[in-house]
C-alpha cells in the first residue's frame, strides 16, 4: 500500500539532503498571495540562494509530489483547500551586468527579483526601456511565464535568453525563438520547468532622468485612475481576446473588461468577491471572501459573457487547487 508521505517526513527528507534549506510545514498560503486567499500547503520551501533553489526543485521532484513555484503570488487564485504538494517560494534577487555602454545595457536577472526593482536598477544605470513595467507587481519569473504586458508593451521584447531547469535537474538556455512569447503566453505555461534567470538587452538611453521619473509617476497615476488600488486583487482576471477573434464574432471590443462591463456585471458580487466598479476585469477581495467566492464569480462572468457575446473568456490568473472543478 502506498500513501503520501507526511509533512514531517518530507521536512526530514529536505533537512537531511539540504541542511541549510528553510522548510515550513502545514502553513496557509494566503499570506504569500496578493489576494490573501489560499488554504494550507503541507510543505513550503524557502530557499535563500540560487543553489538552494535548484536543490529544492530537484529534490522536490524526487518525492514525486506536485510542485508549485510561487514568486510574489500576484497572479494566482489558490483554493481554500490549498495545494497538496510542495510549494517553493522564490524570492532570490540578483541583477548582474553583462555589458554596459552608452547605447546598451545587458543584464542577467534572477527570477525571484521584483520586476519593479529591475526597472529601477536599469533606470539608475541610464536606460528607460522597461519603464512601462514599473507598476506591475511580482517577480521576473512570473513576468516571464506570462510575458507581462502593459498597454502594448510585452516584457518578452527585451529578453534575449532565459535559463530554466527541468524536473530532472537539467539546465536549459532558451533563445527568443524558443521562448514562445506572445500575448500572455510563453513556453513555460505548460509547466515542468523552473525559470532561473532572464537576460535583458536595453537600448534606450534615458538622457533626461527627470523626464523618466515623471513618466513613472504618470504610469502610477494612470493605474490609480483606471484600476482599483489599495485592495487585494490579482490584476486582470481574464485575458483579452485576440482582435481577430473579436472581429470575426463582430464584438464591440476585444478587451475582456469592456465585454464584462457591457454584460452589466460591474459591482456583481458573490460573498466577498466583487467585480470592481472601476475596472470590470478586476475582481477584488472585500470583507471576508473565500477563494470559492472568487471561483464562482469567475464562472458566472464566463457564463454571462458567453451568453451575451458568444465568446469564451479565458483566465489570465492561474487557478491552483481547482483541478477537480475545472469542468464543474
Ligand atoms: C494590482 C495588480 C496589477 C497587475 N497588473 C498587471 C499588468 O499590468 N500586466 C501584467 O502582465 N500583469 C499584471 N498583474 C499580474 C501579475 O502581477 C503578473 O502576472 C506578475 O508577473 C506575476 O508575478 P508573480 O511573481 O506574482 O507570479 P506568481 O503569482 O507567484 O505566479 C504566477 C504563475 O507563474 C508561475 N511562476 C512564478 N515564478 C516562476 C518561476 N520562477 N518559474 C516558473 N514558474 C513560475 C507560478 O507557478 C504561477 O503559475 C497585476 C497583478 C496585480 C495584483
């Protein structure tokens, strides 16, 4: 008879094989997410160095349990029943300059680095290419996985290489043509690989730093004006449609938020999950929400938009721990 190893057994396994790796057992995941939702994880690993991160990833797969890598948890909805496997929290920040001239800055950035820190670093070094990404919360790893975007800008446009590690512990270097970058898409979304670092190439000198700082302020103000701020959310819940699909269906817009708004859903709520009256593609956590409230509201939006416009919205947020419910 085989049964799942207990959290204590798993902790001992990691302590034996990687004595410096911090291990927590039976912890709620809510504090590690921007929604402040999510049930228990039997084991959370908290590596402090890249070497520990790689070891944690490799050993976790030896146990043959599901593995979840979390950056800042700003693009996940984790179920109230939690995640039944091993969670690795990636907060290792490191930015290395590969080359720098007046016209070009090339860096290698570890996946646990906050995207906003990379933007600040590159501006400090005199380059403004990444300014549009300053207000996106989360890590470089999360940004690579989703090809983070702001307006028409995609982070993938600035990436020249990504290093990742597969389940067997083998490292791979991927060039842009292998990364599968498109809107909200990269090769990493199929799972099975941990993004370790990304190389960026920046070519737009920030001749006028004052102007660049003003630009950052403009982005912040723009967010505050058009999106809910100061509340728990995951940013946009749904991906936009492709303009081609929207055109084919004769839709008034390809923006998911526009369609949700026109379906009359702004302000709709289930429990403590509420469709933001400010931006219909945001579901915010008001009062005492559960992940189940969010899940049900997401299903409701999909059904109503399908009924009105005949199109299928797809989640941008990653649903974790809802596998048995996907078609329910
Ligand atoms: C207020 C708000 C505004 C937002 N605005 C934007 C926006 O304008 N544009 C935009 O694109 N996004 C936006 N987002 C969404 C989110 O910030 C981004 O998707 C971000 O890049 C996620 O990074 P993260 O570290 O939080 O990822 P997490 O939420 O921790 O993880 C997201 C997914 O990536 C996987 N993952 C994370 N790190 C790794 C890694 N190293 N290797 C492999 N897989 C990994 C996780 O397993 C999970 O599936 C917003 C979110 C919020 C809360």
